[in-house]
């Protein structure tokens, strides 16, 4: 029997941050505060969630900055 396992990831936009200069690729982009939600699955049945990253997402290069919980909360509440 073959067992298929792995992780699935989903990106969820929490808040639009407006135009920002990406620190990674240097482009002026519409940045968004994004949460990565993921889970571990066995045979495509979700088994347990794993902690995802909190990031500022750049639509050009895919990632601008990984955030700490404090940074994420501050940006979300402002
Ligand atoms: Zn970028």
C-alpha cells in the first residue's frame, strides 16, 4: 500500500498595506499583510495544522519580509 503524505499551504491576505518598496526585489508594489496557513496530511486527510509564517507579501518576488508575532500584530492593528 502506498501512503501519500506531505504538507499543504494556503496564503491568506489579512490586510492591504498599500504601496511599499520591496526590501527583497526593490520594486514599488502593492504589499499585503499575509498569513500562511498550513497543515500536514496523510493520504490527503489533514492530520494536524502546522504553524505558518506571517509575512509581508510582494506580488513581484513572492516574499518581502518575514514578521515576528509582535510586528504582525502592530501592522494588523494600525
Ligand atoms: Zn519583491
